[in-house]
């Protein structure tokens, strides 16, 4: 089983992302920063106080079209204005999407907010403090008869940086509660995404209480499209490191300002 996680950057590099989607061979693909604009397609522009970025109007639909044999699950964190190339305004939903191959029975779903709650933004997106969610899927690996719970998360962005704060501690506790509620006894568990924290964050201590081990540690998870010196953002944790056959932080191809995290599970053995 291959599990891949990527902050898709709203599809800002879709010309590179599209062929990568065709060849990534992910059984479970966890994407953060996924857009869905019911009234538009193609390209839009996102603006907040800090940034102006091109985005796909409907990255959810774009990926769905590339992975037609996968179940697509999307949860919206918030919604706000974007503009198409003619300058017309649209309402865009923004959140997380997980795509699970149809050959793996989808036996459970859970989503919830790890920071804040769903918000509708008016004339402008805020640059920080936006609500964040986690999305869990529970799939059956028929080779072993074992269930795997995969939790996709996007942590809050704070303009002050990625250091621990009371908000991030609360976020970690809410995430741990969601993971505990989504998985069943005996499940192999994977938690992945853009945590927006530093490697020494107390987040990992909270998740260690669920026997989750971080595989990324202090590795660089950013691409050349990200100019800032702090190169930590994305992480992937597993409940059973012995089940890991291969783990890669993919430096190439560059399809976002984040590197993809690719986990291959060897044989998901039963616990007996």
C-alpha cells in the first residue's frame, strides 16, 4: 500500500502537478490546500494581506478527473472570494481531500476541526488564524485482512512563525482525539499533512501518546518555490514503523512549494 501526502498549494503549479498525479501510484492520496469553486473552472486568483497566488478554481474536480478509480472525500475548512481571469468574483471552498483507491474498501470516515470552526470570509481572506481540519479514512488492506486508518491534516498558519503556542497545543489535542475516535483496535495508523510546526514541537509528544512515530524529523520538506529559511512544515507519523518498507521526501519533481511525502507499507500484518 502506498500513502502519499502533499500540500497541493491550491494547484498553483498544476501544469507540473497534473502529470505527477497520473504517475504517483498512490493508493491513498492526502492533499492539503484543495480548492472547490462551484461556479468556476480553470484558473482563479487568491488574495490575502500577504499574498496573491494563482489557484485552480476546482482542484478537487481536477484531481478527481485524474484519479477516476479513487473514492474522493473533501472537507471544507472555510470559504472566501476568488476572481477569475475576467475579474469576476466567485466563492471558493478551501480544505482537505483524500483519494482512496477503489480496490481498498472504504470502511470508515471522520472529519473534524483541529483549530477553530468553519468560517465564511467576506471581501478578503484573513492571512492567519484560519480554521483547520483533519480528515480520516479507514480502509481495508485485503492482502492481510488488516485495516489502515489514514488521517490527513493541515495545521494552522501563524504569521509569527511555527513555534509552539497554546493554540497549537490545543490543535494537537484535538487532532489526537480525532485520531483516537477514527481508528479501531488493531488498525495500523498513519497521520500526515502540513502541520506547520517545528520538528521539536510538543505536537509530537501529544501524538506519541497514541504510539505515533514521526518519520520526517528535521528533514527539509520544502521545494525551491519556497524562499524562506525555515524548511519544516510537512510530517508523516506511523503507529508501526516496522511496517514501513520505504519512506521518501520527494525532492523531484517539484509540483508545489511543498515536497510530497511517500510511504510504502511492506506487508500490513495482522496483530493476532
